[in-house]
C-alpha cells in the first residue's frame, strides 16, 4: 500500500468548496489543461451515490471507477486496473480549517494497492518511473485551480 496525499487551504467554507467541487460541468472552465479532463457517471444523469459506475477522463487515461462515498466530508472512488495489480482509492476531503478562519482544508489523496503500487513508493524503480512525482504534481495543480475558483466567487 502506498499513500499519496496533498492538501491546500481554501478561504471558503467546506460546504461551499464541496458544492463547487461537485459541479463537474465547470471542470473544463477552471481546470484547463489539468490532471482531470472530466469526472462523471458512466451513464449521464445517474445520481452520485455509492456503487455508481463512473467514467473519468484524466490527462493520461480514462478510468471507470466505482463511487465509494459522497458525503459532506468526503467524495471518493475506487479504481481497479491492470488485473488488480494497480488499484487506487481516490479521495477528496473537505475539512474545516484550523488555520484559515471559516475556511477549508481540502485534502486530495489516493491509496494505491496491488503489486504495482510499489511504483508510487520511494524505491529506485518508482523514482525512475516518475509516476509518483507526476501524479502528485497533477493533484497539486488541481488543488490550486479549485482554490482559485472557490475564492474568486
């Protein structure tokens, strides 16, 4: 198991950040050329409830994860790939900030499991592959874009 976690402080309340985050139709407007191209249900119009099959387009691939949680504090999905050798639980958490009064600590993370999850670690092969670095940069870029969008309204 490998954990990749990033966070950012956003000067907006958690419910506001979550509401803007969940407006996936706006993703192309505030996250241009970013890590995520689209996030949504595999069948348009399906509600975001646990068990929902999703179709998410990333910069480098399309994934079809299953929604695990959609609560006021967390939105998460589980993606399975490469015959179970590389899986990821992707989470977005909305926590009241302890440093920004009235704000949100937005936590964007993924837990990688399976034999190939070692590629997200600190070993020599992982550093050579560069997957962890690229993925972390993608998460951080999304965080910054979401912050700007939430704070501009």
